[in-house]
C-alpha cells in the first residue's frame, strides 16, 4: 500500500466515517494494487508469431506486420524457417525442446550437434552430418577429405600417381602404403642407390675412381669380400673373367665387359673356356 492510500485510509477512520467507507477504501487500495500488477504483467508479456499486435515492441522476437491503414496486424514468423521458442527465434538447425532452443538430428540434417548448437557446414574440428554428435578429425584426415561429406577422411594419392616409375612400398599420403611391385632381374628396388627406384650399383659407385681403393660406405664388412652388383659379384678391384661388370673398366686387363660379365678376348690362355668372349677356345686353351 502506498503512502497516499495509507493517508486516505487513516483520514477516513479519524473523521469517524462509517465502517463501510473504511472497508471500501481498504478494498479499493488492495484491488487497485492487484489490477496494477496484472496490467504491468500484461504489458511486459510479448506476443508470439501469429498473435495480434499494434507495434514492433508487442512482438517477442519478430516484426509486427500491419496492412496499410489498419491499426492492428500480426507478429511475423521467425525468418528463414527458424523455430520460435519461449520468446526467441532459434538459430538455424535448432529445435525447441523443453522451452529451450537446442540442436537435434531432424533439425540439423546438413551438419552436426555440438553442445546443443547445430554446426553447419561441418569443419575439421567439428565434423558430422545428420545432426549426429560432432567429432574432431585427426591429421592427415579432414572433414569430407575421403570423399564422404561429414566423415573424417584423407584424400589418398591415387595409386597410379604414387607408383609411377616406383617400386616397393610407397606412401599413399594418408599414413598408408601402396604396393608398387618389384623389379626385373638383375635390378632390385633401390639397388641403384635411389629409394623406390629399380636399379643396380656400378662398381665405380662403390669403389671410387681408383679400382684398388674402396669407399667405406660400400666396401665394408661382408661387402668388402664381394659386392653383389647387377647379378654379379665385384670386389673393389677389377673383376676376373667370369665376374660381373657394367663397363670394360670393371674388368681386368685381359677381359672386356660383355653382357654384364667379364670375358677373355682372343689369344689369352684360360683355364675355363666358358670365360672366353667367343665361348670357345683352341686346344692350347687360348680363346679363339
């Protein structure tokens, strides 16, 4: 009861007014307070889409649309097909559940739900589709990278591209391997010193320019006794007849390189006629 009402009531009682007048004043003051509160509450309550309005402030979250010349209109629906929920328009992809805007599968078909919010389109950090719970993709995977929207995946290097001119196992760009096949003998995969490339070592690669000097990286340990090079065996000295070779320089002074094997030219004595370049020798064990 405010001060003015209280003063009026006390004066009524002091002047000896009737009980009926005093009671009327008391009821009037109480009823006036209640009606005032109801009026204030009514003014504070905004209107949902579709309800009658006179001005923009009548509507909770939308505009009041009135036809020209009409004093009244209707509160418009939320823009973009969004749902109205408890005095507010939900964000795109949200449902009104229990009086609150939240993400749900049916309302977020093109994205995923994270803490009740629709994330659309998905990102690498929040990936998913159909309103499922968002997940984070781990590198090298990306959201949709495998070709399926909303799924974490990795765009693999096509096998044909990865294996072009290569042998053995080659990275596919996504943490896996492509099997690129082997090499035709006498070559081996990486045999020429380049990984995943078919080839074979030359004796000069392992033995330096001086045929009697070995490079430590090639002629050490068991390799020093005889390097396996292109199907033949080389030590870091010129090969004898029957030894492997790539060029004439790989063979000793009696031999030349023929078909990757050192063979003896004519007029040299041999123990084994098969080491002759001609494949035969005379009765004196000289190559013919």
